[in-house]
C-alpha cells in the first residue's frame, strides 16, 4: 500500500522482482524457481502480508501486458522441427489422456464438495510449465536427447492445449455458435500471419531488421511488439481470450526468427519480458492470493497437497507411454517434469477470478498446489535421474 510517506506500490513490486532471481541464485542448493519466489514476495508485500503494495496505478496494466508477454514467449519457445514425428505424437496422446484424468479428478473433487468450478480446475490440472522445465533440460544437456525431446513435447502440449481450452472456457454460453465461427476466423488469421512470417521475407525488410538489430531503433523488437499487440487486439475483438492472440503472435515470431540472428532477437525479447513485465505479473498475482483465508482453514492445506498430487497423477501417469523409449526410470523422470506446472495455473485462475468463475480461495489452493509442484517435482526428477539416462531405444525424431 502506498501511503503519503511510503514507497509507491510499483517500486515495491520492482524490488520484489529484482530480489527474486538474486535469492534464487544464492539458494541454488534449494532449487527454488524464480517464479515461486516472485509469488511468495508478492504475498509478503501485498495487502494480506505486510501491506506495502496494492493493485493501483500502472500495476494492473503492466500485469496484463506481462501475462500477454508470458504467452508470447511460450509460443516462441516451440520448435516444431525438433518435435515432429514420434515425440509430438506421444506428447499429444499423453496430453489427451491427461485431460481425461483431469476431468475425472476435478469433477470427483467437486462432487465431494472439496472444490468449485471443476471445468476450470480440469484445465489447470492439464498444464505443464514449459518455461520452468525447458531451462532445466537445457542446463542438464538433455534438450537434444530422447528424454529431453519427449519432456519438451509434453510441455508444448501442456501449454498449447490448455491455452486453446482457456479461450473456449471463457466464451459466453449465449453466443456459442457465433463464437465458434469467430474462433475459426481468428485461427485462419493466425495461420495466415504465421505463413507470411515463415515464407515472406523481402530482402529490403530482412536487411533493415539485420541493420537495426543493434541500433537504438531496435526495429525487430518493435515489430514483434506490434505483432503481439495486433493479434491480442484481434483476439479480444473476437471475444476470445487474449492469451490465444499472444500465443499466436509468439508462434509467428518464432517461425520468422530462424536465421543466424535468432538468438540475438530471442535474448532481447527475453529481456523485455522476463526482465520487467512477466515478473510484474507474477508478483502482483502473489499479492492477490487469499492466503489469510487459506491459513484460517487448516483443512485447505490438505487440499493444496491433494492438488499437487492430482497434478502428479494427471500429468505424470501418461508418461507410461514413454517406457518403450526411455525405460521405467526415464519415463518417471519425464512424468515428473510434465507434472511441473505453475505459470498457466496462475494465468488461468487470474482470468477465472476476474470473470467471477472462481473465488480467490479456490484460486489460491490451485496456485499453491502448482507452487508445490515446481518446488518438489524437478528436484525429485534430478535426484532420480542422477546422471543422464540412456534410453532403452532411441528412435529418430521422424520415426513413429
């Protein structure tokens, strides 16, 4: 909270965002993800913590822009060439199986009176934190290994599928048929933008992008922000979830960004997103968690652990499909990575709370369950893995 003698809320949020990666590095032995610390610091400085900051001034806008960039960067991460063939098929089959398990778990919990809004919960349980898992795989040198490809395929499907379902979930029931048409129209527009970005490369435009990459004009970054804003606006105009537009924009930029300068542009966009706006989103999300209500009801802590267990079962059990490729131990490691989820849960529950489809207590339970998953599951995977896991059979990426 900003008093007349206190610091502005924005300054506290930026301070929390700057402190989180530093503390994560200092406590590397604990393997605390930066995202988890951002949420915890948000709780600490928010109205239910020390009361140092609240959602005021530019924070709601910056948080909204931050979640758009989160999905934009997730779209950019997808490498279709590296996942085609068997990894993609197994990842897709695993996610469909996860969705069925998620629906059963969510409606079972709802019928027991433990949770509300089972549809939202089912989508949340079917997610994977690709942004958390991908750096772990990269640091372990597993990205180009069979384990890394299958875990990445799980992460991709655990982001693409829920994003599409999020868009359908928030469609007004009174205009479903019209919305189906608008969704198909948006899909056609997004495919068109992706096609243009992949195939249409005028030499003059490509040359200008290359020349301005290291200049103050930063034209490539500005063009990316324009594409992001355009597709988010189109999605909102069609009454679709803005995350769908942001994700489509990321796909388009990722397809276009495939030459020798791709790493340079990716690093610049990471700096814009993860350097400022994405941390604002996660810190402010922590500020809005209903932790006092959670603490006041000890029984809800058991439900938090139940939510984490549900993530493990829903996203981890389909890893049985990978046993032929990775062996039992490798498939278990891949399942633990697939069950690691938090960013999409935060985004989904935030949207559900904003549209009165979920109360803050249930949202806090789900986010807390995701927090447990990112703190525990990658650690368990690393302990179980021990050393790089030799696959029982290593098929070619194109082999099915």
